[in-house]
C-alpha cells in the first residue's frame, strides 16, 4: 500500500513569483492531487533583509489565481506548523541540540559545522535514477550570527512536516548530498527526490530568470490570461502525458499526472505556444463563463460605455469568442460594435484597395437595404451577387468587413453584420464611400 503522499512548495518571498517556481509548485500540487495526498505551502522567510510583505502577498495571490490551493500552510493552518521558517527557531534549536548529543557538530569561528560521514551518498532520484555524490568537506549549518543556513532548515522542516516526496528544480540536485548527510546524522529516512528539468530561455541560452520576457506569473494575471491555460502549458513544460493531446483541462492533467512522465531534458519556454494554449482554452469556455470573465475584463479596463445595453453586449460577446485570442485584446476587439466613429487601419486599407472596394460596396448597398437582416439571408444574398457579377465572394466579404469595422479580422462576417444591425451597417458603408482612399490619414 502506498504511503500517504505529502509534498511541499517552499518559496522565499523575496521578489515576484517566477514561472519556474510556479511550475515547481504545480508539479507538487498535481502529484498531491493525483495520489490523494497533501500539498503543503511553507514560507522560507528566514532571510529578514530580503523578504518583503509585498512579495509574500503577491506569491499567495498568484498561487490562488492559478488554483494551486494548499492543504496546509499560511491562512490554512495544519498539524505541522508554524509554516513560516521565521517562527520555527525553537524547533531548529531542538534539532541542533540532537546533533550535539550525537557528536555530529562542532563550533569554529563562531559558526557551527556538521561533521560529514565521509561516505558516498546515493541519491535515488525518481527522474534521474541513482545519482552518486560525495560530500568530502564539513559544512556550516549555523552561521556565526546565530542564524541557520538553508540546508539545515530545509531538512529539519521536511522531517518535521513528514514530507514524503521532495519535488524541486534540478539546480538543487547538487545540494542533495548535504541534505542526505543531515538525514543520516539524525538517523531519519530520506524522502524520495524528484529533480525536475530547468526551464530555459526561449532561445535556449541558459536558465530562464526573473528578468526574462514572460517570466513572471503576475504578468499573466494582469493580462487576463486564463489560469487553467497557464497550468496546462506549465504542466507540459517538462512533463509528457501518454497521449498526444496538448490542450488539457486541469482535471484531465490530474488524472494522468505522474512523476514517471517528467522528462530528464531541460524544457524551453515558448511564449507563442503559451499564447496558443490560452487562446484554445478561451475558445472552449462555457458561454456563461466567457460572459462573466468578459465583464470582469471590461470593468477592469474601464469600458463602462459597453454596459449601456446588456442584451446587445451579450449578442456581441456570443459571436466574438471563436476568434478572440486573449481577454487582454477584448476591449479593442469589440470596440467597433459600440461606435460608428472609428479609424481605419491604413495597412489593411492597402490590401482592400485591390478589391475595388467602393465599386463592391455600391453593388451591394441596395441589396442590404431590402433583405431580411439575419446571417443566413445576408450570406445567400452576397453569394448570389458574387455569382451574378462573376466577382469572387472574398472581394465582397473582405471589403464589407473592413468598411463596417475598420479591420481585416474579426468574428464571422454574417453574424457580425446582423448584430450591428442594418442601420449601423448602411451608415458605415456610406461613410466609407466618402473616404479618399489615396489618403494616408484615414
């Protein structure tokens, strides 16, 4: 029978939440969910000079936004607290005293050093297999100023919190021999280790840092990314499901996630792929959830003028979801629905001019004035004109879209025209017909 899994994410609140940290938290959370285990959040805030309340608040907010809620930790509690290292000094002193009793430490120049065993340490890593490391020199576990070092508190906390699996970045693999020395010094079994591959920059030139484009979770939250899309993308950044499917719900990922699927090779961050994943999740949102999220975006971006007619707004949103690539672009994407006074894209105008746009619009204006103004009737009428005049349908479609929206892309044309309404469409066509198409200022 499998031991009850207990995993932890132990960040330091010293800056913004990085994509690499988010993926580490995610892999721990997914493994806990997949196994029915416990996900512990522990804050490594022993460095008082670098830790900030703002960083902690941002960290907790970003974790909640991603849906990575913790079973034990800050704001939740649990049986193995405190969950802030700054509040665990007595525990560290007790564990240090246990090492003194075992004659495994000594003092030198005010610092306390661990006596290493002199034995080869074998890290039985779930991802990399057996890794041999020899820790040949004693090392400091308490500084001369009386504060414990990372290696010491990390192991103490994992023992005290009964952590069964340590899932962390591969850059920690070099530390693990020190940690095994500490486990053996206390005569405590070590947890299972799984050191996950690093996330490289887009161009593959080294580990992604907080200074690199696209590296901060807060940025995606501020740009109205779907958290499930970010989770989907990060899950596949170093882990492979057994299927070729790459657009997955969080529930689907939990069902199939296992440490055996984590790759040994480093993963390369691809912002284009992330944006694609976000667009796919957006496309498949339930209609009511799309509407609710859209309202949030429009309120956050102060687009109050779009709320004057909720029934009309719902019509607009119902036809744009399929083509919208991100919620960040929503206000601009739908702006033309709410005003006849918009600017025309000059570059797109150059493309449209090859279709003789004014001639095309004149050919269909009377038609649009007299047919039922609904998608099927509009489509049938334009196709009939195209056949009659032997002009490709696309010439009418592209010209009409541009004339009434000022853009070359958008929701389906026939539904778009029907939502805009006959009066607005005809007014926009008349406006377009007055333009000087040779002008560079449209």
